[in-house]
């Protein structure tokens, strides 16, 4: 893959940057959309700023949410343009469409060092179309706005989409600093990682992580399992899980993983206690119970305190850790302690020089919500799904196309 340096002098050139600005929004007290976690915007700033400082006319393209190929006001990138400008310390021109008159007017009016943010790419059906011809048509419209292309949205490089894949075939292309860093970190996780190497997996469903578990059993020394997915593991061990989240159709698959791990000498660490509640609510009655004593009318919503201690002990001597998925329903205070314990354990070993990688998505949101800062970890990924697919050993279209260019 070419780097930005390989593109030569960019002064005055129109540089289309595919960023990942897909941030969470909630309406504030006035009913206006407000960004609740600007981590992905902050992660995108260094590449955009370096291009602006080099005198390029920077055209930023991104998506937000899942609109159905038509404009929807609640998915507008307008709030993102404002925050991006604040972080860059300069005005960002916001185009009112993606490739129409608004975009062309904004790009034509941009001078050296100026930054333009196009409206949500997914307001155009061609962005995510299954038809290669439809995607290529939209990619051509995007490419006509620019002279070169920089891929800097790691959270989307696993998608074969117009602004990620097709446009890279139409313009001189390079990888941005964010994607470059992400790939470097993930290579360190998959190519001779410093050991002991532990992987912490959480989140709701085992089925979302089957392929990554299958691959990591070949490379990791320990797998620590929490979140909603743990109850399928506990069921596979013969425990009753009450009303906890359970994928009954995956129990036999999980039994196979447990057997395979034992054969390979890979330690799978499961909770010994959980916080079990009467319902999925912060106000519900809840207690800590052993994993073999979950009441039939209760659901597990976090790992318990003994499990938090156990997990921290299993991480204490690790030199490499990848974490994807919270340990419980961290959004609600009664069920946040397990996730906080994992974060604290990672902060401690990071300070001792271990490589700790927080795998984006809910994990990144959780550590920030719980009061941790990005610089307390080795790396916070911007791409949960892309990170997992890389660790599964899959080819990511948005990266392979850059190898071709």
C-alpha cells in the first residue's frame, strides 16, 4: 500500500479522504442532535490536518448511521462538521449533498488548506449498493471531485462500498495515517505477539464472534469470555442460565471450542459469578450469584466481583491483550463494574509496557463512559467489525484494493 508521502506534493490538489465519522448522536435538551462520543472524529483529525497543512484542498467523505439511500435529517453530518472544525481549529465547509451541486460548489470554492465535509455518503443508494455497476457509478461521481484518494476510515475497510473500494480504483490512492496505525497494531497481534497473549471477548452474541474464536484458539494463550455471550459457554458446561441471553443453537459449537482449546493448551477463562437481575433495567432487583446457581427467573447482566478479580489476575502477567466487547450492560451503573475492572487491568499492564488494544465499538465507548482516557491504553481501535475480521484472517476489500493501486 502507498502512504500519503508516496503521493508527492499535494499543494493545491483536491484530496478525497474517506474517514470514519460514524459517531453516536443523541438529542440534547433543545432537541438538537449532540455527539455523545467524538472518539472517531478525534482519531480522524491527524490525517486531515496533515493534508490541510500540506496545502491540499481536503474533501472529507464519511457516513453516519444506516439511512436507506435517501436523505434523512437525523443522520446528517452537520453536527460532525461543527465538531471537526473545533478539533482542527479552523472552519470546515459543510456540503449539503454528496456529489450534487452543493458538493461541487463547496469543492470549487475551496482554496489551499481548506477542508470540506460532504453530506452523509449513505444518502446515496450507490454507496452500499450490491450492484457493482451502481457502486461504480457513484464512485465515479465521487472521484470526479478529486485528484487523489486517501483511505483513512478503518471502521469501513471490511466493506466493499463505493467510497471505500470502487473509488480507489479510479484515483491515485494511498492509505492514511489512521489506517496505517490500525494495520500495524493488528499485525502485531497476529504475527509473533509477545506472550502471554490474552484475548478478552464480550458483547451479546457468540454467533458474532465464532470465526474470531476459531482463529484465536490457534494463536492466543488465554481467552477470557464475558458479556451476554458467556451464557452460551456456561450452558455448554452444563449450567442453567435462567433468563440470560442464550444462543441454544450454538451450544454444540461452543462445546467444540472448549474441547479444542483444552487439546491445544489454550486456557478459556469463564466467570465464576454474575450479577443476576429480575429484568433488563437499572432499577431491577439484582444480586451476585455463582454461575451454577443462577435463578430461573433472573438474567445475568454483568460478571461478578470474584470474576472481575479472577480476570484481572489472568491479565496481570500478559504482554499482549486484545479486548473486544463489554463484560455486561455497562450503560447501566449496576452492571458496569465488570467492564471497568477489565479496563483497569489493561491500564495497569499498559503502564508496565504491555501492548493493550481496545477493539473499537462498544468497548471504546465503554472505557470513555467509565472515565478512562485513550492514552491509558496502547491503542483504541476505531473499527470493531474490521478489527475482528482482520483477526479472523479475512481479506479486507478496502485494504486489498490499495495493494492493487
